[in-house]
C-alpha cells in the first residue's frame, strides 16, 4: 500500500502540466501590487508572460477564458526565507539538507540539496506560493540534531560520525526556487546571500558570547579580503594562517565586494544595532531576518536602507532577546520607511502562514497594499528577482494566482495557480491521501483497503 502511494506521488510529481498558452482571466479584482488595484478587470497571459492587464482589456481570439467570478488575482506569493525543497521531516536529521556540518560554513550551497520532487512543494503551491528563497541555518554535525523552536537553528545534541568540533560560524549560501510542477530543476538562482546569526544563535556558534561572534565575523571578512588580494600567495603557502578554509573564504569574497548580502538572523534591538554597525564599518550589504525588536530601532534600519524579513505573528517573549516582540512590529517598521517582507513559518508544512501573517499585520496597522507587497514584490526585490516576478506588470513572467476572495483572509483559497504562464496541478500528497482514503464502495471500504 505504501509502495503504491509513493509511486502515485512520484508519477504526479513527474507529470508535466500543459504547455503555456494564451489565457484571459476575466471578472476579477486585480492587485498588480506595483500600482493601484483594478476593481474589475482582465489579465492576459501569453507565451508564459503577462501580455495585458487592465479594466478594458479585450479577450484575445482563441484564448482560454477563466472567469474569476469577482475573485481576486494577485502575483504568485514569494516566501522570503524557508527550507522548502531542502528539508522533509524536521525531527529526522537524514532528511534535512538545510544545514551543513563542521567541514563547511560560508561555502555550503543549499541549492545542491534542493529536491524538485519534494511533496512539500505541491502543498506550498496549493497555498498560492509560486517561488521561495531557500536559506540555510546553522547546524551541528551529527544525527542527533534538533530544531530550536525559538530561532529555527539546528543544534547538535549528540556527536555524529563526522566527529566533534565547533559549530560553523556561517550557515551557508541561499538559493531561489520556482515551484513549477514537473521541472527537473527548480533552482532559479543560487549563491544569493550568505547566512549568519547574531544574538543567542551566534553566541552559541562562537562559544557562548555575542561579542565573540561579532569579532569572529569581522575577522572572517578581513580574512576574505586578504585571501582575495593574495590568492596566488595563499596557494603557495606564503600567507598568514586564515581562520576559515579556502572554500569558505572564497564564498565570502562576493560579500566583502558588495555583490551579495549577508542575511543576518537577529532579534534583539541591541543586536540589530550591532548588525547595522557591522554593515557600515565593513561596507557590506545586509538583510535582517527576524528582527522581533526591530520596531525599537526602526528609524536606524530605515536610514541604513536595510530590508527586513519579519514573522508578523511573533509577539511572545519566549526568550530574553525577544522581550520586546509585538504584533505591530511590521506596521511600525513600514511607517518608519523600512522595506518589510513577511514570512510564514520556516516549517515547510506551514508556508501557507505567510499570507495569514500578512493579514494579521494588516489587523495590527500595516496598510493592506504594503502587506500584499510584503508577500510578493518586496521579497522578490530582496532576492533580485523583481525584474521577472513579484507584480502583475506587462512583460513579467506570469506567476499568477486566482483567489476566491481576499488572499489575506483565512477563508480564501487559490482557485488557479500559474507559474510562468503554466497552470499548476492542485495535487499534493495531502489531496492524494484524502482521495485514497475518503471514497468507499458498497462494502464500505475505501479503495486503499481493497
């Protein structure tokens, strides 16, 4: 029974959707995100891209017509930071490819572990998510690792077969994926940022002190600059010793050159100030993730021009570094001029929380337009993908979702999901299990038992 279910899942994952065609979505409230909403309009998709959008757009001859019946059309949602495709079961270390062991830190590239056949991808797509940044976390080396509920990092509980050692300072390199069913490779871009943690997680990686973690990060950046300037001498053994391996130093060169940012996971206001100072002193780009106490230093974040990825649901003082958490964090950051992306749970089963968290932010003062941008255009911009996706502009790739109502309401759901103009199957492992066990024949038994 299990074997047949797995085969059915694999067949569904390998089944390619229909090729891109000309599609006209009519009778819809259209939220382009980059411009004002269109109360009743038409959106045309042709050759995988948005061909026209507006209130009086004619339906092309021969186009497939989808009647939205007053529903809402938005860009596909963009998850700003997740482990989608790189992790399967949180408590089973062997299924987690979102963190490295002792051998690598900055050089770890999460893109190599992305599984396009992950059953979690269909589940995320059924929630309106069409793309995601996939970001690594700090991890230990062995099989006994577990995930911290407070920060999403993986900590070593039992030494693994690759031996004991200090945890890595950097988490590794981020990637960006598009959730197109049946595609053999869903990685759109890789090596987009190097992740690092300050606060409690950074202190653990540095041996217990926040100050030590900052000194080590600064030292690593200094070493990367020296390594970039003297690579030939390094290969000849004619340089001083560096604190990181050749691979890790090479991965940090684009960071110190300002080509890619550091994604800094941080919570406490004091630590956020240290992150901003680090960026200014080292002349590097940064992205903040978490920032539960960001509202306390919002003007400073805005002045630095640093984007922030927040969990709008975070409001509990569940650690000493999140005592200032509050539900209007996103609203206060936005009001100060910060570019705010809204994250759902990093838990791959709960990525649907992203849009619900955006709705929660609206209920706590964030303007609706800013909340919608926070789950579409802003995360696309953070990861350098806004030239292709994130808004319903003519010429962009048609990552489009048709909703039966307001996408930020809990009672709404996607009716149609398009990635690059191709309608995606609404078929996840959950729906397969439902269909397998729900129906029954005259005997009263579902098909799975016959």
